[in-house]
C-alpha cells in the first residue's frame, strides 16, 4: 500500500518568507509526527498528533513554527518568517501502533 | 531528558563480515526501541522494534538486542553486503513522552565489495 508522502520534496526560500510543508500519512493511521533533521543536531521531535486529542507541541523550537492536522489525516507544518537556521530536512511519520513509518522528507533551504 | 548515543559514528567493513552497532540511552523507562536505516537523501526505514519487555528481535540477517536495565541495545548484522551500506539510527520511545522518538546520531556503515 501507499506509504507516507510529503510535499514538496525540496523547497528553497528566502529568509523572512513563510513556508508550508505537507504530509499525507498512511490511511487509517491515527498518530502523526513531525521531526527535523539538521546538520549538527541530528533528528529531533517537533510535534505529535493523536486522533482528536490536543497535539503535543513540546518540540517546536519557536512560535514561528505551527502545525495543523485536518480531518485526522493530512498535516501541514508552517514556518513563518523563515531563518537560515531553519534549513533542514523535515520528516513526517505516522503510526497505528508502536512502529512509526516515515516519509521521504522535505529538504528546506533558507537563503 | 532522554539522551541516545551511538557508537561508532562510522564503520567500514569488507563484504561478508558480521558486525555490531551499539546504542545506549540514559533513561531506562522506555516503551520501546527502534532501529532504522536511512539511505542518502531518503527517509527512514524501520528495521526492528523491540518492546521494553523483550530482549531481542530478529529479521533475516538482522538481530537487535535490548538490555533495558543497563540502557543498551545492539544491532547485529550477519554476513554483511554492499547493499547494507547506509546510516543506522537507534531511537527510543520514553514513558511520559507521548511516544515521540529520541534518536541517536547514527552509525554510517560502509560495506566494501
């Protein structure tokens, strides 16, 4: 079946612009996670959605970062007023149990 | 705060060798531990998941062990192949953390033909 998909695969933006990253989880998966993978920081948790519960935003690095999950399926991660340090690969994962299944990521470059 | 460490950071072996990758974590109150593989420019592929109550899991040439009390896990790869070349990441899901994963920095494996 279809895995987790993310779009765009690559995004280049100018400092100060807003960007939206999209994640389509595996159908039927109630849990959705966003992670960020950057040089020197490794892979770090950003935000977690579980069903209709309030999301766990404890990993978001600043208030410029926000995420939504509409209808319990597709999720959008928004970064406002991007900074060069936001350059990273943003990975989405979904799960219906213990194992998390990851998408291919969006590679973001802020110039 | 959970911290995960992987040793070595990089490893190069000739084809056919058996090898062990190491992972350690500081907080033993975990739900589970997962080993992932990441190929350059790609996402993560889950290899093995060990529940906190388990000691090991096997899949093909891969065997992962877990010693929760000492905060250690190993990934054993038998009869390595060039196609095994990738970065291997260890991640733990810690109790009280809403199942988010804390990752190690990975071991970059190169299997030489």
